[in-house]
């Protein structure tokens, strides 16, 4: 994955978590992205907030050095991540660039359809975080909280995806994860997620259809990624290679419910507990979005029963 050296980055789309607020949850459900809780279920967040270690710290030289319980400083990101050249050199700037591209695509797509896209920040944290959906730890994996319309990414997740799940990793894999979470934001703006009861599980449940649609939306963005312009008019992403796509499909396969249950959950696959879709389903719907580049092709709710 290669970024245009001269393209401008907008680090304001990445925010520190800051403060101790986060609400009491009250039954609000955050939409999981990777299905990475060991049993692969959708989690209600704790009613209470996590305490201790909060507050904002200056972003270190690398996001890898961010202490547990602390949040990234977006002001430092703004200083360090200005252009695509920075994104090609630094992993944290590559994340900023991917977020800019994803939101740039959906902003344009909404405008074309006569609707207004509401930008959502990504909030990086390590260990634990408070949200309007309640408190969460890194065990939840990446997630989107509809109550505050924010994307949350634990900075240890991308390493865990390789070390624990055996994924090959890479910057486009990280972009795929982000694009999936922003797919949930699109669903929130369109009201799709409000029609689904995420407590219902199973291979054809509404929860699974919601997750597979987010995978498809991620593929749709990837189809258009090299043409999404920045404010200067230059495309931000210069190239997505066949190897990038192969790595993303590899990651999608390793966060399928069946793979997680078989490899990390005791070896027995129980389809009745599916919440994110099988490996084959996740690969299939990401590929559908990538091949068509059309959000209308992502109607998993009217897809045939097995969603395959």
C-alpha cells in the first residue's frame, strides 16, 4: 500500500480519548469489528467506567510506545503527520491517511446520493477506554460505538492479529479493519443498525448480516481508494497491490467466527453462536464490495439464506 507523497493529511480525524467520562452504558451496544472476543459474541459494555491511568499524554515517537491506560495526543499527530510522505514513513501516519481516505470516500458517496455524511473520529487507546457505550478493554477488539459515533482502536490489536491469530498483517490490513468499523458508522447514519437486535446470534442472524455488510462496505472503499482526493485534489492512496488484497482476505478469514471458535475457543464450532460470520462469508462479502465498488451490492439483508 503506497501513499501519494504530496497528498495532504488531516490528523483532526484522529482524537485523543481524554477525560474520565464515557457514560454508564445503559444497555447501549457497541458494534464489534473483528469478532475477537474469544467466544466471538457481541458484548454489552460494563455499566461502570474504568478508572485509573486516565488522562492525555503527549504522543511518543511511535504509537507502539503509548503506555497502557493512556490515550494518543492528536496535536502531536498533526505535527508529525502532514503528507503522504509521512504516511509512507510512519505507521501512525499511515493510519491517519487511511482514515482520511475512508471518510473522504463516504463523504463523497453520501453527497452524490443527496445525503450528508457526518465525519467520525477514530480514537486510539491502549488497554482500556471509556465510551458513551460504557467501558471496554482491549479484549473487545476494534469497535464502533453508535452512542458517540466514534471508532475505537486498541493499539495492540494489530500486533495481536498477527501473533495470536496468525494473520500476515500490513498497512492495508489495518486499513481494512478501519474501513470495516467505518462501515458500521455508515450503517448508523443510515439507520441500518437500529433495525438489528445484536443479541440474536446464528449464521443468518441480523448481527451477522450487519457485520458482513460492514465487510462489504470496506471492500467498496478499497475499490475506490486510489481515486479518493484530498483537499488539494490529489489522490491520497497511490497503489493497492494484489499482495495487499491477499493479506486483507487472509485477515478476514482469521477473524471469522468458525476460525476463532476452532483455533482459539476450544476446537468446537457452534454456528448458533455466530455473530460476525464465517471466514468464507467474511472473505466473500469483502470481495463483493471490492469487485463491484457499489454500496448497493452490499445488501446482506436480502441475500440468500446462507449468505454465501
